[in-house]
C-alpha cells in the first residue's frame, strides 16, 4: 500500500469510505448546573413581632411619664406662687424641684422605651448576619458553578466534532443527484480518495467535459499511486473497449445504442439488426475491433476495405438485398469510433480516468457510453476492480446501469453514479442503493427529490458550510502582458573663449499592454437563524434548490428503515481540529431536563422511517417531528 505523502490532500487517503463529514454539535452535550442558587434568608419572626409589639405602645410609654413629671413640676410651681413670704432662695429651690420632676418623667419615658431600642438593635444585627451569610453562600455557589462549567467545557472540548459520513455496509451503489461542478469535484476528491485507500484500483469515467477528477489525480499522485488518463474522442486510439467483450455483448451493446428505449413495436427491427450484426461479428471473430467492424460494413456497401479476401467473400454471401439501408444506419453509428482501440494502452494503474473533451459532442458519446458501460462490466467480471465512478451518467441507458450495478454488487465493487439532473434515466435508476442529493436548480426536480426524501424532516448544517454557500464567489482570471522599452542619450561639449557648455539630449519609448479576463458568480440567501454553530432546514423544494455547493443529503438505509444525514463535503474540512476519519459512535444526549440546550437527537441525522413489529406502534413522538427551540424560526 502506498505511503501517504505530506500535505492536506494526502490526509484524505485514509482507509474507510467517507462521502464527507457530519457536523455534531458538541454543545448539545453540555449540562446545566442543577444546584439552585442560594436564597436570601429571613430573620426570626419572633424578633420582628417583638419590635412590632413594642412599637404599638411606644406613644403611651413616652407621653405618660413625661406628662406626670411635667404635672408634678407645675404643681410645685403653683404652690410656690401661693406662698407670699417665699424668699428668693426658696423660689430657686422650688423651680429646681419642678424641673427635676419634669426630668424624672422624661427619664422614666426613656427607660420605658429601652426594650424597643434593644429589640431594634437585635433585629438590625440579625438582618446584617442574614445578608452576610447570603453573600457568602452566593460567592460559594458562583465558584461551584464556574468550576462545573469549566469541567463541562473541558469535557466537551475533548469530543470529536466532525464524524465521517459513510455509506451503509455492503457493496450497494451510491447515486449522487444534482450539484454543481465545484460540489462534484469536492465529492470526487473526498470520496474518491477514501475509495482508493479502501478498495484499491478505481475506474473513473467523466462525461462532463469539465475534467472534474484533476484534484483526485493529484491526490493519487502525491500518495504514490499510479495514474492513467485518457481523453476521448481525442485519444480514442489508446482506449480499447471491444477486446474484452464477447460477440454477444458487443452486438447487444450496439443494438441498445442504436434503438435506445423505443417501444415494443420496434422489437422486429431490433431482432433484425441483432441478427445481422451477429453474423458479421462471427465472420470477424475472434479479432473483433471497431475498425474491423466498420470495414465489414463498408464491404457490404461496396466500398474499399482492409479485410482479407476470404473475409470479404464471406461477408458478401451474408448480404441480403433489403439490408442496405439498415447497414448504412449501423455504419453511421459506428463510424465516429473507427479509431477506437487501434493503439491501446494496456499498462495497469491504480486510478484509470477516461475524461471527455470539453468540445466533444453528445451524439458522438451515445454509442461510446453504452460501449463503455459494457466494457466496465467486463472489467468487473474478469478483473478485480475496487470501485467504478461514472460522472455525468444521465445519458447512460438505465438497463445497462442496472446490469452493471447488479454485477458490481455480486463481485464486491463499489459503483458510484453522478447524475446532473433528476430526469428520465435518473428517475428510473436511483433507489438501487444509497442516494445523495445535492443542489437541484430546477423546481420540478427539487420537488421530486423532496418527495423522495419526505417533506418536513428537519436537518442542520454547520455555519462553516452555510457561510461558504451563502456567499459564493468562484473567480477565474487570465492575465497576459508585454512591455517594450527603448532609450538613448547624446551629449556634446564645446569650448569657446574660456567658456564651456554642454548640450545633451535624452529620448525614450515605452509601450505596455495587457489583457485580463475575469469571471465571477455569486449567490446570496438567508432563510434560517442560527443557534450556536448550526443552521436548521426543512426538506422542501426551495431548500434543495438553495443548498450550498459543499452540502448534500444522504438518504441512507439502516436495517429496514432509513435516515437522512446532512453531509458536508468540502475537502478543506480535513484540516480542522476535532475531526474523525471514521463514523462516530456518539454517546446518548443528556436528559432534556439536564441539558443546557435540550434535544433528543443530533439534528444532523434524522430518522425517515423505522420498522416496527406488527401490531406495535411507537409510544413516543418521532424524532423527526421534534426540533430544538428557536432553530429555524423567523
């Protein structure tokens, strides 16, 4: 096995199939600090009652002693007035007595209210103690809460945040529907790298004309794997798709390509073409090739041929009078592939890529596609192939895809199909394995995809991918420039009558031109609120039309039920911390009564259907009908 080289791309070449990664919100595992905060205590009720009780008689206890003292003083003064012979010293004595009696009344009033003052003081001291105890308890509670939160943060911080999204166990195929060229390139890099590391050799066919496997080729090269790339139709001579086919397989392939999915009324023409081609191929066997087949068709049409005389004679004996038009039609299909396999490259490689040219016509690819699918089937049948990837499989006959899919499943080969649209062939094909839905621009296709998944199910993607999708800019620039510069100078010095002067002249020419071509595409939308680091969506046609480039919905079978996983496929995610290259076996979420963010499931994965024993119904609300409070609300 090749040893991965250094660099971000080599990090993807790790065993274990993965379409991308699922964001698992670590915050859902945080628990609340369940200890209740301290409450402000209360002073003893008896102390309050005592103060209230002494407050009620305060007026009487104050007024009566004062009034009695003042009254006695007044009586003493009146008595002194009644005594005419009273001396001055006597008046002074009587006045002092009167004032003393009044003061005694005030002192008695103060003594009578002394319990009230003492009760108030005791109550104040009790309240200060309660407040001090509350402040200390609050400080201790806050310290325990901070320690608990710190422990929770440290525990959650150790958890893995990104888990690999892997197809279900087994060798069923994976259908990827929709998406953009950027999204497909990301999936090919991530999933293709894992397939190379897990299953070994890969056959990849790209019908898009955009050469989306460039980054995968770079990954294979940097990890020490051999790569063979052939372009068609430019390099048809190096691609041999016929030598591995039997006569019956080649005839069936040609007939399927010529007639396609026509009605049952054309069965007779199918049979006639099949019989005619089989007779011709039997003459050419065992040296079958497209060039020899085209030469045989030209013999029947009376044109020069490179076949031997014996072969031409045998072919002319087979020519029926009414087959001229039929042979001309077959020749028109075969002639674009006349050079196919004339100079084949048979060197084996870990990654074999057949890439369509950007300017190749679709009509020329029809027969080539069917031949290629037949050749892939023969490779699976006769050689050990780890995985087969068809990019742009929309035009491939669904019956050929089903046969190839069945053969791959039996031989343990992973088959991956990329469909740009959810139309015709794709509608008749998808569902035979895992289905991954990417952005579907057409509203009808998006509606069909939403019906396939089941509307209303909620899922989330991370803010990272949501931000990439919400503000997309893909820029291509081409700058050319050239500069020409010319220059020179002259100088002349003269002497005349002791005077020296200098005459100089400089000149220069500068010319510069450049050409810059730039293209930018941008899309912005906002249709959800975020909580923490996630965005929630419901499976609806509009949502499928606005999915970011690097997001897909994987409809995955588990047992007899199925789930939908929100997968993010940006290859740059491999450089993030807390990322696992294996699927995560997540621990159960905390009880909603204890969780900081109550949830009953990780929202990146939702259950679509679950099988229950006969006669039993689920006793709890389905997880797909419950979502986190505040997520997705407007």
